[in-house]
C-alpha cells in the first residue's frame, strides 16, 4: 500500500498544498475583515475604507495579491 499508492499520490498532495496555501491566506484576510479587534490586513482594509483612505486600501490589496502569488509558487 505505501510502496505503490503514496508515491503515486504525491503530485496530487503537493498540488493541493499549493492551492490551499493561497486559499488559507484569502480566508484569513476575510476573517479579519469581518470580526477581529487585532490589527491585520483585513482589519486595516475595513478601517481605512471607513476613513476613505483608498490609497492604503489598494496598497493592502496589492500586498495581499503579491503574498498570494508568492505562496502559489
């Protein structure tokens, strides 16, 4: 079982890890956006939208996109 199935499954496992690392980043930002009192990317985006500081919002979005691209590979 381990000699045949696990080596055959390794490409699928690593592909899933590659995709899920990016989705975990998105999930963390969305969770911070909706309800955390701690300073993070999502909290900063929601706070700066309230302050109408759109430049900072786009900067945070760009950093999040860059981090997601780096995690994806």
